[in-house]
C-alpha cells in the first residue's frame, strides 16, 4: 500500500516494482540497462544482513549500516539526471564514516 501510494504521489502511472533484496547483487555488476530514471525507496533500515553482503560493494562504500548500503545501490542504479525519493534514518545526512562521506560526495557530483 505504501509503495503504490508513493508511486501515485510522484506521478508514476506504470511503475516497475521489484520484490527482492537489493543488497544481494554486486553493485559493480550493474550496467546502464539496470538503471532507472526514478527510484523510490523506503528501505528496511536497522535490519541485519549476512556478513558477506558487504562484499557486494566497493571497500569505500562497504558498511554494516543498511542505510549506507541502500544509498550505494541507489547511486549505481540511478540514471544521470534521474531522481530519487528516499526515506532516510535520523543522522544519515551528517554522518562522518567513510561510506557516508563517499556517498554524499558522489551524490553532490551527480546533482
């Protein structure tokens, strides 16, 4: 229900909704065909993932925080000039660990 409501609010009449764990694929394996113009995400932050999930990300983006990992997935899946609407946990935007700083820098460069 939340997904469909979010789609309607953002003017998407024919959305592609995937029911899968986005963190299980190596982000470096994504190609231009795997990118989207719009990404809407209300991720399950604070959850736990298997330890090997970090191996699906470059070392500077690997983190035990699921919010960091989902933002990295968005960076690799969003087309240039694409847009994203993402619900983030408190403290995400001003974090100081390597993954957050790298994510913030790359996001700023894309804008």
